[in-house]
C-alpha cells in the first residue's frame, strides 16, 4: 500500500528503514543516470537543430517553411505510435536494452541526416533529413520515459525526485544548446555540413558509453521497498489499471497538456514572436530564459520534495501558476515592443512549468502503483503530442 504524500517518512527515517531491511544502493547508479542524461541531451539537440537556422536550411535545400517545421514535428507525430511500444519495451525487455537501442537509434539518425553531404548525386535531400529525424524521434520515446523507471529501480526513496529531475532536465538543456549552437555554427549555407557533423559527436559518445558501461537493468539488491514491486503488473493489465485510476487520469491529462504546450513553445516561439517585430536575438534570449529558469526551479523544488514528500501540493501549485503565466504569454505576445514583459513571462513560464515536470512524473509513478514505471510515465508522454497538435492549430 502506498501512503499519501504527506504521510510518507522523511529522508532520515527512510535511510534508517533501508539499513534495517538490508536495502542497498550502488555507485554505478550515477553512471546509468549520466548515460541516460547525455542521451536525452543529445536527442534534444537533434530535435531542434534545424529550427534556429530554418531560413538557411530551407534556402540551401530548396525547401518550404512547412517542410522545415516537419523536421521538428515528426518527433511529436512519431511518439504517439512508438510511445506504446516504448512502454512495453521498458517494462518487459528492461531498462538496459531499452537505453542501448535508444542510443543506437539516436546515433544512426544523426548520421543518416548527413548523407546528402557525404554521398553525391542525391536528388531528394529532404527524404534523408526526414529519415534521420524519424530515427531520432523513435529514440525519443524511449529516453523520455526512462528517468522515472531508473529512479525507481536504482535510487533510494530520498533521491528519487532528484534523480528524476536530472534525467528529465537534461532534455531542455539540449534544446537550449541547440538554440545557441546552431546559429553560432551556421553563419552561411556552406556551414550546414559542419553543423550536422558536430551534432553526431555527442550522439556517438553516448552510444559508446551505453553499449560499454550499462551491464544490467536492475541492481543486485533493491534500494527500497518500492523497487521490489516495480513492474508487478503485466503490460495490458497495467494500462487497464491506469485508465481506471481517476487520480492518474487527471494528472495525465494536465501534465500531458503541459508537455504539448512546452513542445509547441520550443518549436514555434520564433514564428509566434517574429511577426510582431521581435528580433531573432531577443527570441533566442526568451528561449534561453525559459529553460535556464526552468532548470533552476526544477532543481530547487526536487530537493525540497525529496525532503518533505509534498508531491501533491507542489504539483497543484505549479499547475495553477503555470496556467496563469500561459494566459499572460498569450495576451502579451500579441503586442509589439513588450520586450521586458515577454522576457519576464518566459522566465516565469520556465520556472513554474519546468519545476513541476519531474515532480509530476514521480507523482504519476506513486499514484499508479503497482503499475510499472514505464507505463505510468509513458502514457503521459503519449498524450503530450495530441495536446501539442491542438495547441499548434
């Protein structure tokens, strides 16, 4: 039986119980978390590597703006069917093989995108760009579902929210780097091959680390009582339990909508603000503030929740504040010359929205017990692209 968030023991009590019941943690859990974080970081850079230099990419390959948008949108479309498969892989095949397969898909996609420059005489480069992005999109479904699973299997109770935060926040950090690195690398169209080649490097390093360093899906001894019962329900039975769990469905709808808004905000911020006369430099600053404040908020809130176990309260307050800031952005973004207001709103949107993300993921796992962590976290992300489609329209 899972205790309510406010009735759970604190970190000191949890550690004492762990020592009494012979629960044990292993230092290599941090290696697993590092590999998973680097993989999520690399995948995010590949997702939005084209968006900051969309005009040059379109001119160089003779593509339309709609085609360029599809290089980012394919991540959202592909995650709907592949998300269900990813849930089954995580809970049935295991975290190690899921991470290794994800790393190889990510690396293969990064290489496939460069083929128009490596092989001469290609008549339709867009097919290779889209093919590479599609492989990376399949990898995303596995990597974004994994932090909750890793935290539950390898980390003790008082470190789970923090581990979830590190794995989850590496994705927006990759988005931040892509928004800064792509414009810095591509000053003219001849620089596009160099940009694509540089993005292969972290994907290749992560693939090597995942293959060589990840030796097991679960530790020899569990770190907590929760880890003993991880994935105690079969795949289809687990999905049925989730759909009948009212608390989980409410959380999934709210958090899934938040993921959709975040994805649309990251991919379309330039197109939303550019028509109002804001410069690309200012739009890049807004995107950077959005992510930097989000990571800081997630770090502080995760450490706080790890100590207090106030999951429900943190999620409710975070959702309410995020909704208010979203309304403010929708109104102010229609006006011209509101640079200070927009910068502040983007900072607050990241601070409140990102801060609640790892906590909501952990709460989804908690309130859905005994369903596996892959199913609990994955179904939320499957709902995200649907919300994103509505937001984009």
